[in-house]
């Protein structure tokens, strides 16, 4: 004799109070660790050296998955490397660029905003700051 059991993971009938509550988003992460290429990314040290990894990824277009980044960080940097990789993955997930990408953007924007000379005639004053200063005088 066999008995069949049906298990519903989500209740079919919910109360009105439960309908008004926020529901957790369905999280699907296909970028964790799923191929042999991810294993190669773990053991490739060019992906895990801070400045070199940004240059290497921009030249080759090869990006590593989140799982490969975490595993490689732990492999080459121990617990501190794992935590640094975790922080970088969180920053990249929220902003689209990792910590290295933000640092490169900061360096590039600082180079673009430097003034060629200190000559006041060639310096372009920011309009809003100049008007606020003039209003104080």
C-alpha cells in the first residue's frame, strides 16, 4: 500500500493581513559558480591582484563570477582576502563597478578636472560656488 503526500511550499489561502505584507523578492543568482571556466578564474592570480585585475579584465574582457571571486580571494588571501572579495562583490552588485573600478574612475575624474595653469584668466570658476561667494560679500 502506498500513500501519496502533497506538500505545498506556499499556502494557497492567505489572510487579508498577510496579503498586505511585503514579500521577499525571488532571488536567482546564475552568476555564482557553474562552469569549468569559473574554476580557471579561481586559480588565475591575474583576477585577484587588486590593480592588475582591473587592467586584466579591461584588456581581455574576461570577468569572473561571484563564486570564483570569493573562492579565489580565500585561496590567495585567506580570511582577509575572502572578506575583501565579499566587500567588492557587494559594492559591484549595488553600483555595477567594483572597488577597483571606482578607484580608477576617481583617478580619471581627478586628472580631467586639473587646471593646466594657475592663471586666473584661464580658470573657469564654478558658477554656483562663485555666486554664493559673491552673495556673501
